[in-house]
C-alpha cells in the first residue's frame, strides 16, 4: 500500500467541516479517521476563538492541536491548554476603528477577549449569528478596551460584508489586517496575522511542512492558508474569492465535501 500523499489535513470549521447545524457527518468523521490511521494528522484551523471552538472539538473527541482566532491561538485540545496567543494592540485597534468610521460612518462592534475563557462583547446594534455561541452585551465603549483582545468584529448598517472589508482594508490596511470570515463577520486582526501564520506554527510543532499539507476552506480568510499549503480545496459553497485561488472545488459542507476528496486520495493510495 502506498502512503497517503499528505501528512497534514487542515480543515476550517464553519461552512467546511461543520454542517449548518454544527454537526460533523459520520462519513466525514470516518474519512478523517481513515487518513489519521494512514499516518496523517488532522488539524482544525478556524476563525473562532478557543471558547467558541472547544465544545466542537470535545464532541469530535479531538485531542490534537487546533489553530483558533484566525491564527492568533494555537490550542492543545487534549490538554485544554493555550500554547501560543497573539493579542491585538488595543491602541492601534482604536485608531484603526476611528479611521474606518471616519470613512464609512458608525459601526456596530464586537470584541473577542483573549484567553481560554475570553468573552465576546457586543454592542446593542451588532447582529449576532444564530446559534449557541455565547456573548456579553456592553453599553460603555470603554469596556471594549478593558482587557486583552484577539480581534474586533465590525458591521455596517448598509454596506455589504465585501464592501465593508474592502473599505476598511483600503483605509487601515497598513495598521491592521481586515478579513471577511463569514456572513456578517468582518474582523480586525493584528497586522500580519492569518490562518497561515497560526498553521505554520502548529505544523512546526508537529514536524510537518507546508509541502505535506492539504487544506479545506470556504471563506476569504482561508486564502492565506491555501497559499501556505501544498493544495487548497474550496467547498462548493465557498466565497468566489477563495474558489479563484483553490486548486480544486469539492462538494459543499452539507454534502461531505471533505470526505469526497479524502476518500479519493485514500483509494488512490491503496
């Protein structure tokens, strides 16, 4: 039997590994288990911070490394321990926020606090995505800056996600990074931070190289990860910007797109 062609399988969560109800199908679980049995490692690489990721990893019985917070956090799921954590310079973030609002007008805001149990604070006008993810409303803007953060979320009352991300990037791209991570999710991150930087740190700990990695994703925030990995696979439901740079487009997250590719690779290695 030939060896499986990759030593590392990196998967995004929302819109990729997870179905709309936040579950992972048995077919996809079996495919991932098979590639691990064949000698590869599976690593989750998600925009979610650790507190919003931990319950999913526990449900999967996942005990390896996970890259969370758009690359800001490398988390050891088996030990429930943060190995690395990058925070957003709050003074710089405040300056960037003021410059964006000067350009496009007032924004709805949310902020993800650093740490294993970091809360997500939201303003009263911030539109929360449906689901079980916890958040804490705030009234005093000073509360946003009272503890270390790994990122800010911004929303605009009339601009689309792509329009807001583009305007913000053009205005403050030399100060911070701006990514569109999902519907209604535009994020401000430390400059130079991406899923690729977090994945490269985790891969180094695992002794795996970029040339030995296949990555799956669905949103523009996955573009750096695709650029780092040897092969990038976009889901059928992926954003057009990601499809444009993908090596392959598979089925949707609802139709076991990850399993479709892994099963084919496993069969070819048999």
